[in-house]
């Protein structure tokens, strides 16, 4: 059974993490996730991606505690032995830097690394039973406070990180981190409807918008805005940019030609 299943249709890549029983993550599955999101860079048939998980027990139940202590060290390559966190970072940055927007469809508890993977996505929708928590402190670990702080803000992040408590998706919705909370059976259709809206945009503009937002996120305001202006100037050179304006003025659907 593959730990990562990918379905591509109508410009939407649905990536399903599937590692029973609770979707705990290990090095191999992290590498598979990273490779999957990196692969969308040169695919014209992918305009937006959805990251979700199989089953209803968990979105991602953090690191697999059976292997986190290095019990499989004899099978680990020298590079991973020296930098054991490299696979996790590479997988997370593959989502953050994915060429297309990524929607997290959180179908159950997102714990530890699950919080980080959700935070690396651009938009989050969640099932009513989903929870978010950094429980590492309860099992002798530390983890993803930087991701958590970006998701919920400094003080809420510290509260969650120190207590190890699970917070319901409704609370993250109230804080603005989660776009929508829906019944579990409506989660796939909700995520796909949102993805379809994004997929209808100019694929060039969408990719450049993602790249520009990633680039300006940590810049001072003056540098950030100038960078955005530079991206706008680049976008204006594409035929699809003119087509977007023509379609808007003529009240018709745009025809994107990737040129």
C-alpha cells in the first residue's frame, strides 16, 4: 500500500496521506510527500493541490514514536543519520514552496507534525471533529512551535505548545487560521469546490501569486511591495494577463494558453 496516493483531475491534484492506523509519519513517507509536491512544478495539468488523509481517525498523528528514537538507525543513510530532521524539513518546504496553492483538508486530529504540514498549506478547511495540537511535550519531544505561531499567533501558540492540549477546529476558525469547518462527509466536496475556484484562475497568475507571496512574507513593507510590483510587471508580459482583462470586460470565461 502506498503511503501517498495522488489523483489529478480538472486541474486539481488530490494528495491523500495513507499510513494506517493513525497516519503517523516516518522518514519514508516524508520523502514521498516531498517528492509528490515537488513534482507539480512542471505539470501544466496541476493548477491547485489538496492535501488530506485517509480514514477518519487522524489527519496526521505526528511522528511515528516507534521509529523516532532511531531504532532503525542501521537502515539510515549517512546524510539522514547526521541530519535526522532533514526529511521533515524537505517535505514541509515542498508544500510551502509548491508551485501551486495547496489546500489542507483536515479530516481528523492534526498532531505535532500534522500541525506543521497543515500550516505549510495556503488555506485550511477542516472537519467538525478535527483538532489541532502540539503534544510533543507529553512524550519527551519538542517540535513545531514556529509553524504553530504562524498559524495561531504568539500567545495561543505558547499556550498550546506548553500544555500539549488539543484545540478544536472551530477555535482555529475563530482565530482566522481555518477557512471553514464542515461535517466530515462534506469535507472532500468543500475542499474540491474551493480548489475549483482557484483552478479557474490564470495558471500563470496563480503560480506567480504563490511565488510572490512566499517571497514577500518576511520582508519589510517597502521591499515587499516593490517585490510585488516586480512580479506584476512580469505577469503583464504574458498573453494570459491580457486575456484575463479581456474576459473580465467582455463578461466571458477566459481561455488560458500558458503564454
